[in-house]
C-alpha cells in the first residue's frame, strides 16, 4: 500500500520551488520536525482524508497555528461547520496567509499557504458564510490548536 493511501492522503501537486520565507529548512530538516502526514500536506501539497482530523470537531476558544512554524493563522471565532469534513474558517488572522493559483486536478483553485514558512494549508472558496462569503477549507494536520 502506498504512503498516501496508508495515511488517507492524496497528492494534489508537487511542492513548489523553494521560495524565501522567514522560516526555511532543508527537505531533510522538514522531515525531522514534521510527522509523515504533516510533511505530505505541508511540504508536498497533499490533502488529508475528509473527517479524519480531530480539529474538525474542535469547538473551544483559541488560535489555530501553523503546524510547521507556529504562526497564528485562524481564530476560533471565525471557525464554522462547513459540512465538508475539514476545519473551515471564514477569515484568517490578518497577514497570516498567502495564496497561489492551484491548477492541479484539472481545475483552478486558490491554494492557501502559511506566509511565514510557505506550508500548504488548504484552499479558499467563495461559498462561505457572512461576513466574508469565504470558506478557508484547511487540512487539520497542517494546524495546531492552542486553547485560550
């Protein structure tokens, strides 16, 4: 059984070429600080299986941080149940994310990255609730929750 199938992941795209970020590591360094599932999602643009993340059912107050560099990304105040099986938010913390165009899987989507380390977090769609109308559909394995 392949690594992606064993982890319940699918590879969406190959990792983008290295870009200068505030937090940078070699491929080997990332492999030593991330779990295999985190590495697949954050560094290789994978996607975890829907409904597999405990963070999908997390309802406490707090902050969701990048699992690779601990940058605060989303507040629990913006989290909502999208019904998709992935943790979803209607807005990130200002200045926390960056986006790129993802043309994998024969479609065009907006990919969401941590602006500090470049880690792949998920995608943003225009079908979310008010006040933004956006749904930041994140891989739970790419996030750490810190209760407040």
